[in-house]
C-alpha cells in the first residue's frame, strides 16, 4: 500500500518585470521558501512576442545559489565572469553553480516561442562558498524515457535506468520534464524525505489521490508527504516539470540575486560588489 502525495499547496505566481525589462511570471519567490525548501525561486516565460524578453538580463552577480535554466523552446545567449559563453537552445538546460560568486548575463534571443523556466536551488551553508561552475546540458545529453504514459526527459537525477547529465553536486535534485498522453496515468516514487513540486507547462490534469484538485497550466503545486506521486492527464494531455530535493532547513537571507544565511553575509556581499572585490580568483 503506497501513500499518494496529496496536493498541499497551489501557487499561481504573478506577472513581473525583471532584468532590463523582461516580462515573466514569478511562480516561486521569497514568500514560498519555507514550503518549497530547497527551491527558492521559479520564473517562467511563455511568450511569442520578443518584445517581452529581448531586453534580457544584462551583467549581474549571484552568490550562494544554483540557477537552473531549462528551455523547452527558445534561445538564450549567455556569458559569465569565468569566461564561459554560449547559448541555451530548444530542449537544453544550463545548470550554474554561483557558489562564492559569479557575474553573468542572460540575453534571450528572438524566436517563435520562448517557453522555459529558471529555478533557483539554494546551497547549503557549508557550500555557499563553493567554486562557481556551470554545466551546459544540451538537449542531446538529456535522456528521454518512452513509456506507455508518455515521455519523461531526465534533466537531473535518476529516473528508472536513465541517468541525467547531473544529479546536483551540492543538493541532490531530480528534475524531470514529463509529457503525458491524453488520459494517461503516471506514477513516480520520489524519495519520501524530498520536497516535491510540479510546474504545469501545458494542458491540465489531476495530481494526487483520485479526489484531488484538478489543475490547469502555468502554476506550481507542492505535493505533500507520501511515497508516490500520481498524476492523471486530462483529455488533451499534460506537460509538467517536476522537481524533487531534500530540504535544507537553514536560515535564509535573500537580497535580490544573492542568497545567504545571515544579513551580515548579505551586507558583506553588497559591500564587495561596491568595492569590485566580489569575484574570488582561483
Ligand atoms: Fe542570473
């Protein structure tokens, strides 16, 4: 007998303008950190109008977190203080560990549809000063598991026999993009100690036990305690991204692009930005 994780919380998020003028939906943010620990932020973009996003996110710092950018469709040009440069393209993911500090820019390029998200994973206190690094996980490196219910793309972690290109170096994170056929039932045994949430990309369906909420796209839902996630797609099919990670249960001091454990550490980071000493060498 397995206990099906119920829907514990539904988050709609709100429209915001961030960066140099990018219209996005901030689904998770400072008000959801306790319930969604270790996940801090989730921004989502779904636009067919380049004016919504081409102003992009010019050079800005990060410290104390990992940013995970996953594009179902789209093209984002990026560059960072480590000298990395490139593009995240259709079906690809960039997994960036800001750690002790990185300065980067993210510039979405005009394309027919920009459909993607950026998830911030908190770093444990002991790893806030980890060396910055990034992984460019192109679409070809993301295993796609074909099942009777649909297709599961394994961005991070392990799903059945499939192993993603990363599993998270500091916080073990499973990140899956699940596309279900109309009416299909999908079951997944996430670790019972993990926080699990799903972001609904397209379509609708039922999450949790049979009597659970019927949910439409562009919202995040937190699944409660249990040992199995159960999702039933509606009659147009359903696509969602589901994330699982162990909560850190540590204090959070959040200032814009920097997330530390104390206000002193935040003040120190902003002082370093002013002095131009934010980036560690070597
Ligand atoms: Fe950034």
